[in-house]
C-alpha cells in the first residue's frame, strides 16, 4: 500500500466555522507534512511532523492547527479562516530514516473559504 | 541551502513532438532529484527520481531525465508528446531524509493538436 489518503476532497466553509482536514498513510513513514498550494504555484510547506512531534512550523498563522494523533494520521484543524486561505491543501509523507528523500503525496483537499 | 530553477513557466509543443522541460538545481549536499506531475485538480504524482545510481533515469509515461552534475541540471524529456501529457510539472531537490525538500516554480506543459 503506497497511498496517502486525504479527506475530504472538497470543503467549503465560512469564516466562523471550525473544520478539519484529515490525512492517513499506512506505509510506516515517520515524517508527515502539510503543504498549501495556490493556483499555478508550487506547494508551500506549512508543517512537518517527525516521529509524531512537530519539527517544522513555517510561520503559519494560528488559525491553522496541526495535530498528529499517531504515526499514521495527520490532521489540520481550521478555525476563523480568511478567503485568502482558499487553496489546495496537500498532505505528504516520507520514510524519514535514511532513504531517498522522496515525498509521497495525497490527492489533496480543495478548501474554499467564503 | 538547496534551490531549484525551471526555465520557462509555460512550454507548448505539438502532439508527437519532443518534450524538453528544464531544471537546474543548487545543493550543498549530494542531491536527490525528482520530477512530479500534477494534473488539474489533482495531487502530485512522482514521474521519476534520481538517487545517485544511474544518471539516466526512466520514469512513468515514457518520460526520462538525465542527471548532469557538471551542469547541475536534471532536464526532463519525452520523445513524443501526447495530449494526455498536458499538466504542470515540478522539479524538486531533497536530501536523503526528505526534510529539506524544495520545489521549483513549475512548468505548465501544453500539447497542441
């Protein structure tokens, strides 16, 4: 199984809503990532979890709150978002240990903030 | 620090023509290099990767890339473009642990009938 599964695929929310994006992988990878991608741009790194601990936060606003309940799951909690937060949110994982540096990506969650 | 440049934000080719997408990198450590493809409204799919083995790397869908250390390049080629190749292509560089993963700005490939 070489998949990273993201749910939901599409999400529409108002600026006062609270919602969550979920990501799951069963490849035994110990690093998991959240990326944000705007149209016609490369993915931008948001957070990295390494061995279930937050290791990188790229100065992301606190209205985005990541959570890694276990080595297979990664959540992104959303609260009081702004319309400019509308984007494709991509989850990725990597083996973390000495490998070849490849990131395995999910299909993404398309978020629209009204 | 690592970085990636991709020459040409948009490349158009005719169906059946050669596809050449350019990627140059800088890295302070032996690089691992990747090409990812992204079709509209989808995630990123790995096309191929260079991990210090053979310098000519073959990937999926008939694509290949050659690692040239002297030129710090990793250009992507396909002998004959197909309409289904129209997509966004990202070159990326990483160390072996994946935490210093850096994307290039991307090249949008259009294939004309």
